C-alpha cells in the first residue's frame, strides 16, 4: 500500500494551522478484498513548524484530498488517485495529475495522449535516486 507525504507550508516555510485530510471518493471494496472502504475522513496531523506530514498506508484508488491552510480558512478539495504500488509518494504530483487541463491553445501545455499524468525534468545524474511517481514521464537532461 501507499504512504503519501509532503510538506504544507506558507511562503515563510511554516506549517502553522495547516491540516490535510483524505476521504475515499466512493464506498468500495479494499484491494485485498478484506474490508469495505467507507467515505470516513482520515485526518493526518501536520507538524506546525515544518509542515511535514505522512499518511498511514492508504488503499489504492480515488480519494478526495482536502487541505486547509489555517484554522480560519476553508478547505481546498483535490481529486487524487492513490497509486497501487507500495512505497512513499509525494502528495503534490498526485494533486497536479488531478488538476483540470488548461483551455485548448494554452501556452506551455502538453496534451496527454493517454497513460501519462505528468512530466518532470530530472538531471541524468539524479535520476537513479530521484523518487518515482507512477504515470510520470521523466525528461532526462
């Protein structure tokens, strides 16, 4: 199963008041067929100084990720797909993959022909140790 981790920080790199929670998008059978996944929220504690967080093991599939940047702020909602692979994954690439595409003709956007959620440039020397995200095309330079 997958663990999602990242940092929620403001411009000063402080995580004060940030909160992140995950909700199964729809009630479904667990991948291991040993439980029913409900739409109950999993609230993940965020370190108030560093903004770092890590989820418990999450069953793969669609979730809604909700981020609140402060106690007085509303939650922002992002549809994400938790990978089926085991390991630890950054949250941002999953949010990025679920964001709507820009309007046709928007500069700098690559239209996906299928199978790729995002692209990321990586220096060749760093590729072997760079964390891999499923359905990501890595451009080596």
